[in-house]
């Protein structure tokens, strides 16, 4: 997982309570077919499948230092694509909090749902 430079600053603000909405301000997700880039100055996925980040289904703070981001994807919408990277964005889709390279998921199939669940823990 790569925390972007802009994301690192916003995480610190969210922990301190300075960021409006705290971690709930990060409520968008993008999926991509590439991955492996660890440059923290970049603010986008290598090869996005989604043209714009889409809304997460939930953002849950499970305890004082743990946050879970959840999205259920409809395979019909992204049929034939293989997910290899995921990005979490703020509500304006201007700031990428983090980028995660995953083992390949797919190719996605019509009629199936896929769950993406990302948990981060800040120490």
C-alpha cells in the first residue's frame, strides 16, 4: 500500500480532528488494471477502469485507530476487466488517500458481485 504525500497530510489532519468529516471525507474509490507504482507524489491510478472515482458503500471507524473502506461492485458494469489496484479518494476526488496493488481479481463476470474491503490502522 502506498499512502500519497497529500493523503499523509490529510490523515494527520483527520486524526487531529482538523479535517471536516475526518476519515468519512474519504468516500470514493477507483479501481484499475495496472499497479505497482509506489510514487507517493502521484494522485491517480496507473491504468484506471473507472473514469471517475465512485462512491464507497461505507466508511467505518471500528476503533480509535482503525478505519474500514467498503465497496460492492457489480461485475456487469466492469465485465471483462481485472482489478489489480485500488485507490481511495476524498469526496471531491481531488486527493488520493492511498493506492493499493492487489492480487488480480477477475476477469470480472456479469451477474456477480465483488466486495472490496480495505482496512487501515494508524499507529
